[in-house]
């Protein structure tokens, strides 16, 4: 798979890849967004339902296909985002994702790792009218 790190973390990534958590689409999503990493062929869609306060992430689901890193990262991120505010989501960066995955990510694969995070962040920005964007692309 081309990733370093301990067996435990590698097992965790493979487990999330084979048994993705919160997989699917939410029909009542407050916002949905899609993104791709053309270099690797990863595609991710994130569906987010906000609580009544319009700030707190109440439910989140993802769907898509691609390499183990991209899909496992999306699966793990959905668990992490639950209960976070959009502000907290906006403050996340690639270090949070690398910490979450727990393995060394090569520069080539970092785009796979952060795709889900970028899709969620861009989706939130579009929802708040901060940017206009059809598809997030990691270039
Ligand atoms: Zn990938």
C-alpha cells in the first residue's frame, strides 16, 4: 500500500477501507459537496446535516471510491466531525488528518489523505456563501 507506520494503524486504515463507517448519502443533508483527486482517481462526496443552531454537525455521511488512504480518511473523518461546529471544521488542517491516520503519508499521497477534509471544508464554505465551487479538486 506504500505507507509506513505501525501495523496497528495500518490495520485500522484497512479496516475503515473495507468497512467504511457512515457510508451513504443523507437525503435531508443541509449541504452536500463532491471532490476529486485526479492524480489518483479518488472521488468523495460528503453529506452534512446541521443541528438547529446552524453551526453544529449533527450527522455526516460520505460516499465515493478510490484508494485505501482516501476512503479510510473519509470514513474516519465522519466519526471525528460528529458534534463539531463548522468553525472547528474550518480550523482543521493536514496535520489533524495525518494524526488521525497515524501513519507517515508521502507527499504523493497527502492529497489522497486530505481530500475528504477539503470536501467537507469547501462544502461548509459554499453553504455559508463564502465561495462558489462545483467540485473540489486537489491539484
Ligand atoms: Zn488516492
